[in-house]
C-alpha cells in the first residue's frame, strides 16, 4: 500500500481520529525504522511487509 495509506491505517489502529504533525512524524519515524531493519520493503511508492 502507499506510505500515506499505511500511516493512516496505523493511526486508525491506535484510535487516532485526527493526524497532527507530531503523530505523523511519530509514525513516519517508526516506518523508517522498520524499513531499515528489513521488515518493510518500499518499491514503486508502495510499502510491503517482509517476513
């Protein structure tokens, strides 16, 4: 799914109805960490879970 959609779904998972800049930054940093650890793959603007 596109990164923006992943962020939106993650926010919904945590029960966040509104996504402020701080929350977006929080989720983006965690997505980046999962990508660095090889748990997410990004290709053609889409994020895919690995393993």
